[in-house]
C-alpha cells in the first residue's frame, strides 16, 4: 500500500527547507519528500509539503517531527491511499 500526504505548513525561516525535508525523510516508511514555498513574511514561511511512503506511514509521526522542528501543520490538503498495483491502470 502507498500513502501520499499533501500538507500546508507554517515554519520559521530556520531551519531551512532542506533540513526539514531530510528530517521528514528520516521517518520510517517515508520514501519521498517535496517542499514548495507558498509565501514568505518577516518571520515565517508558508510551505506545501508532499510526503510519499508505504502503508505504515502515519500522519501522527509526521506531525510530531514537524513540531520538533517548530513547524505548525495548518491543514492536510489531500490524502491518497492506494494499493501498489493500482497505478498500473490509474493514478492519483
């Protein structure tokens, strides 16, 4: 089973996106992390984060890691959960 989360996250300028991506990638079950900047102000940055992984990937683990990095999860914009063989004929 595959899992994809699209997240809207508010973060301080530091740590940088690369450190956040590497930290999220270290969570068991995570196979892919992408971060896209949405908006930057004087103190914070709004980002969209896509995390893909295996069926044992839990949103609670992602939220915990984000909190350790002083990031706030604003919303879970999309969740995809599908069987490994489903993409051969379809797509999210």
